[in-house]
C-alpha cells in the first residue's frame, strides 16, 4: 500500500518560492499516484485569492497549478478556517473547491498522513 503524504503550504504566493514548491510537490506526488492532500494554512490561503497580479512582482501565476490539481488526484484543497477569517478572505469568493478544517481538528487531520511536508 502506498504511503500517504500531506503537503502544507503556509506562504503567500508572492513571498518567495515556497508556495510554488509546495504545489510542485503536490503535482509530482499526484503524477506518481501517491495518496496525498494539500493543506493551506496561515498566509498560504492567499493562494486562493482571485484576481492576483503576480507579474507586477515578477512572479509566475500559480492559479494554473491550482486548477491542475484535480488532474493529479487532488480534488479538494483543505483550508484552515481560522486562516481565512484572520486574513479577511470570503469563502464564497474563492475560485477553487475547498474543505474547511477547524483549528481544533487540524491535529487529527495531519495525523492521518504518513508523511508531512511543510513549506
């Protein structure tokens, strides 16, 4: 049986390479049919914001990577509810299917996976 992996992305898409690297790991794991999930915490939730203009910061747009996740077996992006609320993001305005996880359940959720990668 394949070992499961959780990729946790905590960085905003404009704060460096960590957000892109987290998505790349998720896509690569999905290409090898590894059971995995993606969890956005803290500033990582900004990856779901619509209307980003990464070119103004000489960054690449991550929205195509997010849209490709279902092709690699990741149907839902898991998101910490508190992270969305603290950053003033409206759940209804996000352009991707998400599953909200309450802060009190994060530990149980993370414990379900054999390997955890945090970026």
